[in-house]
């Protein structure tokens, strides 16, 4: 009989539900080593806690994947429940949060071990040790508890993506995700790391800065097979910076056009790399299905971009990227960060102007906004103490750490409220196209359209007092709520999450 490894994936509090790529990555080497893999994702599993406990009975261990923020709530809940029923079954945590804050995560009483960094090989080694009744001693990349002490093994060297096995997409229940999200989609990676080092980004902490990628032919083969096999409408290529190698991107586009497979795909890339392409090349990418490029514009202020260590991106390239992508028929999507250390009302207004100018000139463009949130592992976090930032002292404390709500020592009280209101006006002023299909009642749609005009006026003039339009919007949302997802899963937040 095969031995089973049980995975739990806590909800992302996002309607953008699809199979967790990290777990699909970990599943392949386990299956190749002869283990059975079972995944319980709370987003698509009613009574997920009961399911975990029942599946754990004949599993070797419980493995959980998480990032910093709300996923910690369900992680802590499930780990506690598992340890209460099966105190001898190891609870193993991996992913961005355990990797960037190993000591504190392992100190959680319900966690037995963690993996720092890539988990493909580390987890197979761990499971073999569990089966043999051995401790995790000596397994690179692993930290564990022994006699109540925290033991940290040597780090595991990063593997380039070319040496990693393909993801186990056959384990994904795409039908269930489609019922939650309204769209049939998957994530895919074609490269690892990013050559840049923005001050707020955690990327270097886990993947270093040595960008490495799959060859174009392999990407074309895998993607064609993936979308055809599972009937996907959309593929989100979650590479941190897809366009680092210009020739590779063009070769991928040519390959996909030759295959004639029809689907939309979106990528993440920095604006300076987008603008190295010609409009003709971008049109080729569009013909290959590329429908959106997500870019970290981050600020409309040169001063703040400098503080963010983003001198590689000039303000002009943000405009140029919007222009070139629009000409090619690809949606330019931008992320913005408010409240970065050093930002005052002046720089905030520069950011609003940038957003307004671009959205007016290029109606296809969209902006997603966040409040600066200092993540462990990011270069700016080294200055946290200097900046007066208080970080949570326990694993569970990080559950509320979330860029939608972050309150900072220099952005709190009335000022914080003003920025949040401004962000809300931005959400109603211009259209955005989330991955998850957001069904709206016709009345709420009409209300949203009507209030977009006064919202633009407010943003233009920096007037956010007496927010009657937002009051009206909330009333309409309450009176005419969107239809419930067709599955009894997690209650998902109405604000779409994007990074
Ligand atoms: C896709 C994605 C999302 C999607 C997720 C969709 C989904 N259905 O899963 C969405 C849009 C919802 C999202 C949201 C957010 N995200 Co996001 N996201 C990503 C992204 C681009 C890819 C993640 C991924 O799947 N990678 C591919 C897999 C294969 O790699 P991996 O996750 O690193 O997994 C490997 C290892 O970590 C390890 N591992 C992982 N899990 C486990 C578990 C075990 C047991 C073991 C042993 C090992 C292990 O092994 C894996 C294989 O090597 C990453 C960036 C990145 N490069 O990874 C950011 C990233 C994870 N997101 C990030 C952030 C900040 C956010 C948001 C806060 C953004 C926001 N402004 O709201 C929200 C948070 C949502 C929430 N509620 O908590 C940060 C996280 C930083 C941190 N400290 O945790 C990242 C790293 C981006 C960045 N560079 O800053 N995100
Ligand atoms: S924010 Fe984007 S461009 Fe900057 S280092 Fe991170 S992945 Fe690279």
C-alpha cells in the first residue's frame, strides 16, 4: 500500500482561486518516490477541518504551504486541531513565511518542522525519514524541534528552474476552482528570481537575484499541453519578471502562434523591460494570447522611486509602457504603493496624477493599490527599527499583516483613513479586470458607473470629506448582493487581492 502525504492549503481570502502551484510542485517528486498525495484546499473544501483530521489518520504527516498574512489564521487552526488528535504526526510548514521567518514560525507549539526555500527535494527527504522513524537531522533546508529545542540544519542550495520537475496539475480539481472563481485558470512558472532588488520586495530573500528560465520550446510545449488538457481559459505566468530575456519572450510568442492554441495569458514584468520591445513584437505577443502585463509602477514620484531602489524605472517608462501595450491591444496593469517611508501628501498627489493621467489616456489600463507593508526578508525591513515599525512577536500575530489595511507609525489615524478613502475612490473611478469573475447586480453596476464621475473629480481635487458616493455604493451592495458562489466553501472577501 502507498504511504500518503497530506497537504493543507489555507484560503488566500481571494476570489482568484486556483490550484496552489507550490503544492503541485511538491507533489511530483513525492509521487515519483512512490507516495500518494492528497490536497485539501480550504477554498474549495466544505468542512475542511474535519476532512483534514479524517485524511490524516492514514497519512505520514501534514504539510502546509503559506505566505505571510491571513493564511496564518487557518494554518494555526489546522495545525492545532491536527496535533490535538494526532500528536505524533509531524506538522510541516513551508513557503514564503516560514522561509523568511524560520525561528518564529518553528517556535509555534503546533509546528514540528519547517522547510526554508525550495521544497521539492527537502520534503521527499523528510517523508522518507518519517517513514523510517528517523529524525530530520542533517536534511539540508530543514529546521525542526528536538527535545523541545529548535534545530536548524544547513541551508539547501537553490536549484535552477531547468532542474525542477514539472508540476502535478493532474491533482488539481479545476472544476471546483472554476465554481468559486467563475473562470477556469491556472498558474504556471517559466522563470525564477528577478535581477532587480526593490526595497519592499521579498524576492531576493528566497530566490536570490540570479534570473534563470526554461527554454522557449519547453514553455511552448508545456503550456500548449496544459491549456488543452484542462480546457483552461487563462494562464497566469507568475514569474517575477517574465521579460528579462527578450529573445526568449519573442520565441515563446512565435511558438504559441505556430501551435494555434487559443487562450489568454498574463505576465508580471517591470516597465523598463516592457519598453525594450517594439510595438510590433508586443503585437506578436498579443497574437500569441498575451492579454495583460502586470507591472509595479509603485509611485508617481521620482523621489519615492529612488527610495524604493527603483531607479531602473523612469516615470516616462511607465507612460511609455501604458502606451505601447495599449497600441498592441494588451491591458497595462499597474500596482501602486501608498505610504512608503518618505512619502508625504505631495508625493501621494503625484501618484494620483500618474494614475489619473494614464487611466484617462489609456482606458484599457488599470491600477491596483496597496499600503506599504514591510515584509520580513525585504531590504527595507532591515531599517524597521529605525522607522519605528513594530512587528508581531508570535507566528499567529502575522495573520493581520496585510497591505489592504496596514497602519504605519507615519500613516495612522485620520491620515490613514484619508488614504483608505482615496483608495476606495480609485476603485470606483476606473475599471479593473480581476481574474475572478465578479458578478454584480444590474443596480449596483449602475450605481458604480454613476459614482465614478464624482469619484474622479474628488481624486483630481484631493477632496475626500463627506463620502456620500461610497455610502451609496455600500448601501447598493448590501441591498443587491452578488450571487453566492456555487460551492459551500470559504466566505471570500469582496475586494480582490493582487500582488
Ligand atoms: C500567485 C501569487 C499570488 C496569488 C495566489 C493565487 C493562488 N490561488 O494561489 C494571489 C493574487 C491571490 C496573491 C495574493 C497575495 N500575495 Co502573492 N504571490 C503570488 C506569486 C506571484 C506566485 C506564488 C507561487 O505560486 N509561486 C510558485 C511556487 C512553485 O513557488 P513557491 O510558492 O515559492 O513554493 C516553493 C517554496 O516556497 C516551497 N514551499 C512552498 N510551500 C511549501 C509547503 C511545504 C510543506 C514545503 C515543504 C515547501 C513549500 O517549495 C515550493 C517549491 O519549490 C508570489 C511570487 C513568487 N515568485 O512566488 C507572490 C507572493 C507569494 N505574494 C506575496 C504577497 C505579498 C501577496 C499579497 C499580500 C499581495 C497583496 N497586496 O494583497 C496577497 C496575500 C494574499 C493573502 N490573502 O494572504 C509575496 C509574499 C511575501 C511573504 N512574505 O509571504 C510574494 C512572495 C510576492 C513578493 N515577491 O513579494 N499572490
Ligand atoms: S518588485 Fe518586481 S521588479 Fe522589483 S525586485 Fe521584486 S520582482 Fe523584481
